[in-house]
């Protein structure tokens, strides 16, 4: 038996649909788990809001999930992980809380040979310097180059994840960083929307650059916290869907991020 | 003397910085007026939120401005004009309230020869069908083709308003509408962010298509409501700046929309 066995579902929250890439990774490593996913769509995006506002919203999201009996909290949003992880752990000392930044930082430090690491994220995440701090806690000599790539979020939400527009946007953001001597050898996708654009990003990067996807690394960290439990073979867990606004849009845009069809009728609307 | 003379400033609100294109147009036709501009940046964007949420936010914005003594309300946001204009007029029967949709619809009907009019806007504005209703109230035989162009908002906020990316995005959105027989002869920029992209949009449109910019048409409607007063010659009015979050970002991104430098220190933070 594992440390947490199967008492209560795992709570996952994000400002919207981006965190569904994390949920998708979680379900693929722990298919038997039950989850509650909360998208705070009424207040998205978090990426351009102040840290104080994002921390307040995150505490409200956590409360809503804890009231519904979750036994572990996953902050599936880089901006919220940057702004609210300490506050969440302080308010809920007995609840395991896992964000996306620490696992991403660990994976980047492990992947990089030169220890010059690039992080692309939303404006809020880069402004707070959370990845830089997390990476330099692991290796104080590591060098971090950060860049806000806001347009990637809209491209992913519009579903324009491939083709000339996605590649031109990726080129405009990334070429100044990677087309120089001493460029980073590792790129962290520091926003849960960005894995959707991985192919376009890959296409404009030098071949030797490693891409770290925080969805996969976070799922691995959750599995570790759960003691490596993969659940009973053949048993498929359930997901309960909550959104603070626009269930129809949440379902439509979210389906692409989740990789399966999400129906608007299965999304409960809640107020925070 | 004009009907409202100079008692109290004009209140202008938007979800963020887009409404600054309307304020800019207002100041250019009424340079002596005083204004209070409120950007509800804590809850932007409105364009992807439900109509009920946007109506609630708009009533709160209006209350904040009315408490500060405004004598006329300008809803400088298409989504809020679509979702909240009736509620605002109902709650404030003695306050003149001007949205951006009615003036834009009037200008489009006046400009179009074929009365086939295209409207590009955010998802919230197009979903509600507000332009279609406003245009068909003026001409029940008019035909309206609507399209959500969410990426234009991000391009404008990123400042990528010219060049190959802006043109490719404009082409991808607009070519399917305009490259066919019986295409519209008039295009309404139904989002206050879109005038920033007017050059890229113009570049991909057939020459004969007229562009209607709701900032300019709304400013004209306000001037009409004020009885055509252009204010005392040589006297320059003041603007008081309010934002519900992120004064620094508001000032930085807003400067491009306003066409002049806005300093973060001059932006008051308020809670709604």
C-alpha cells in the first residue's frame, strides 16, 4: 500500500485550461486516481495579474478543492506556483502542495550540460523570477535567461499550434536568445499552455537544446509524493470538473489541451 | 453654453488598456474636458468571460466612477457595451451612458454600399451578436458576418502591430471572409484593441473595403451628447487614472494605446 492510499481525490487547479496539460500527464502516470480539476476561468489569465492578486485567488481555489475533500493539491499553473506556493503551504500545513516550478527547475538542472538555462513563461512568472530562484537554489552557479512569451498563450488557446504563424512567433521570441555564442542548452516551457506549441518551438531551436516540459515533470513529482503508486491495474479514475465561468468555452478550448473531448454539461460552475 | 457645461469629469472604463484608444479619440475631439479612466485590469480580459460576469463587473466600474463624480459614462469596451449597457442605463437612469457598439453600427451602416458588413471582435462580443442586432435595428435588410479575432488582442498588447506576423494573422482571419464573391464592403473593428493593428488589417483587405473604427465613432457620439462642445480653446483637460491591478503594466502597455507616455506613479490602484 502507498502512503496516501486512496482516500480522497487529487485536487488540481489553474487559471483556466492550461493546467489540463498537467492533468493529462497526471492521468497518464496515475490512471486509477480520482481528480478534481478547477479552472478559475472567471479571473483568467493569472499571467498578467499582480502576485498579491494571484496569491489571493489561489488560496480561494485551494479552499474550494479542500472543501470537496482532496488529499493533495497540485498547482497546475506557473504563475500561481510562483506567487502562492508559500502561502498555500502556510495555510494548509498538513496538505501536500505541489507546484509546477520546482519539478521543472529540477529537470532543467539535470538536463543542462552548460548550466545556462532558458525559461519562457508568462509575464507574471518571469517578472517574479521564480524559476531563476528555484534553479539557483539547486545550482547557485547556473545562469538563467528568462523571457515572457505572452503570444504563445493566445496561439495555444486559438488552436494555431502549428504552421507558419506559430513558427514565426517562436522564431521572433527565441532566435535572439539561441542565435548567439554561449546560448542556453536547455529550454524550460514555464507555462502550462506551451507544451501545445512544442513542435513549433522545436522547429526553431538548435538541435542540441533540450526542452523541459513542466507538465511531465510535475506529474513525476506527484507520483513520487504518492509513493510511486500507479493505482490498481485496469481501474480508471474519475475527474470532476469545476470552472468559475464559461463552462462551454472551458470545455471547447480545454479539449485540445486535455487530448480528449470534454463536454460542457459535465463542467460544474462555482463561485469563489 | 452646452447642455452639461463643465460640471464633473467624463468617466471612461474598460477591462484594461484597449479603451485608451477611445479616450485618445475623446481627448482629440474634446481636449478641454476632464476625464477619469478606469481599467479593470484585475479582471481582464472581459472578452472571454460570460455576459453575466461582465455585466456585474461593469456595474462595479460604473459605481466607482459615479462615486468620483463623473457626469457621463463611456463604456470603452465592446464586450462590456454588449453585455452591460442595458443594465447600466437601468441602474443609472439619470446618467448618460454611451457604449462603443451603437456608434460603430451607425457608422458601418452609413459607410456600406452593399449593406453586407463584417464585424471582427473578441469572442464575447461576437458570441452575443450585439453588433448584428445593432446594425439590423438600423437596417433590417443588412447582412452581418462576424468573426472572433482573439489573437489581435495579444498582438496589440505585445506591441507587434506591424510586420509579417501581424499581416499573416490578419490574412488568416480575414481572407476567408473577403476572398469570395459577395464579400462585405465594410469592416467594423469591434474591439478597442484593434485600431492598433489597422495598418496590418488594411494591408490584407481589398482596397474598396471601408474600415470603421469604434474609437473615433464613439468620440463623435460623446461630442454629440455634450451638445458639440469642444471646450475652451487652449485649455487642456486633466485625466485621473485608476486601475484595479498592476499599475506598472497598465502604464507600460497603455502608453502605446494612448499615444503618449503614461507613468505608473500617476495610476491609482483601487479595489472593486
